[in-house]
């Protein structure tokens, strides 16, 4: 480890790197850090306490079954962010409408947060890695007024910070404020995140492809052609690649950050825009990917350049090692 630097110390040390440093973004990140610790404690009790596992008995705006942990995590992050007072509005996968904080701290808050409180919900019950992913923007509307829709609909390129928490064999918080990507591993014994993965770099090339091949019949001929490319024998380019699909985007992408590879959630005839949501799943992961030297694309253009039209919009998503994403775009264009 790196001289036992904690996440808290790191944020203070690097405050000057934040484009609008005044301590507000640091306080906001510390709210996320606190919520991540609470989540870690709750998730590690899954199976022991009643309010973690199982369905909450309703559906979210996406028509997907909400798990109890989805509901719990959503409330937790919203309350933690509201309590710090730096945030004027939040959009969440679990909330149909954006949440605008109209109290004094809220209207004076400078930041917008978009969040998927639990990504990979289907893995909760089978003890497989899940995560939380968040994107942070400066508001566009004037300070002193309630946030408006256009504050939320900014291109990913405008993010000032983004990150994810992965609840895996250990819990890690990985984030960027636009000056590289750093990973912190949680020590639950003392309740501290330590800098364990400084300046993370995605290898330019990799040997692993991740896609839900159960959807193969619904993919376009071009997507099928790229999957065939991944499976074809070619010693020089390390093919066939190894297939790995966890079904938690954060976990599949975390592996790409460390080992290289490509993650894919393509469009299909069943889901013409794919499944993943641009604002709070793809954009933050794309920002992190680019900051670590990787790439993220919708198959034609860089994810971060897409100008969103609605909060829950979906996009095809391909992310990982830059050479692999380049090759994918080349095959999809043929
Ligand atoms: P969620 O946020 O509702 O959990 O959905 C997103 C997840 C991703 O983490 C994962 O890669 C994908 O959905 C898996 O979907 P599928 O089962 O269709 O392959
Ligand atoms: Mg998700």
C-alpha cells in the first residue's frame, strides 16, 4: 500500500486538482464515502437481516423489479447527499423524476449528482459483486434558485467527478476528478478507505470480452461479426479471447480497469437502445475509462459526447481497452 494514505487525506491533498476547489466537492465526496461504508456494513449482513435480500414488491421507472437493497441504497445516498448541503439536485435509477432540493442549502448547492445506487441488483441474492456508480456535475442554473432539468441533461464530458464503489471480495471506491483515476480499498476493521490503486491505467489491449451471449439471436449482424472475431483463432492477437460476464457492469468494468478487456451491452432487436442508462451508468464509467487511458463508445461515437435528452435514456455501451474498442467500432462500421 501507499504509505497508508486514506481517502479523506487524499481528497484534502488533491483539493487543488478539483476545478472549482473550495472544499464543497470534498464534502460531497465524503458524503458518498460515508454512504459507501453504511452500504458495506448492510451488504455484509445480507442473508442475516430481513431488509436486505428479496424484492421490495414494486417496479422502478424502468419497469424492473426493485429489490429491498435498491430501495434502501437509494434512500441512503439521497439522505447522505442532502445532509451535506452541497447538492441542488439528484437523479437516480430508482426515481422517476429528478429530486430537487428546495431548502436553503439545496438552492445554494452547486452540484448535481446522478446515481445508480445499486448496479447489478440481480446478483444480490447470489453473493456476487454489486456496486454503486455516480456522476457529479456543476449546475448550469443560477445558484440561489432550484435546480432545473437542463442541469441534469449535460453531456458526460462536463462531469467534474465520477466514481464507483464495488462490493466484491473487498470493497473499493474508485474515483476521478479529472486528474487520473485512483482506487481505495476499505478496511472494515477500522472503517477507513486506503489508497491501494494509485493512478489506475487500463491496459491498451486485453484478452477478455464480456457480453450477455444469451441475447445473441437478437444482435445485429455487425455485433455478431465482432463476437465471432472475439472467438476466432489468431495467435498473434491472442484470440480466441476469454469470455467473462458477471452481469454487474461495475464488476465487469472493474476487471477491465485492472486487466484490460472489452465490456459490451449492445443494442438488440429486443432492446433497440441497449439496456444501460446513459446518465448514471455509462457516463460516469466512460469518464473513468478515459481518465485511465481506456475508451467508451456507443459503437459509433464517444459516450461522453452524447447530449442527453432525458434522464433515463439508454444507450448501447462498449467500454474497456482502447485497441479493443477501436476494433469493435471498425467491425460495427463495416
Ligand atoms: P441494474 O442497474 O438494474 O442492475 O441493471 C444494470 C445491469 C448491469 O450491471 C449488467 O451488466 C446488466 O444489467 C446485466 O443485464 P443482463 O442480465 O440483461 O445481461
Ligand atoms: Mg444499473
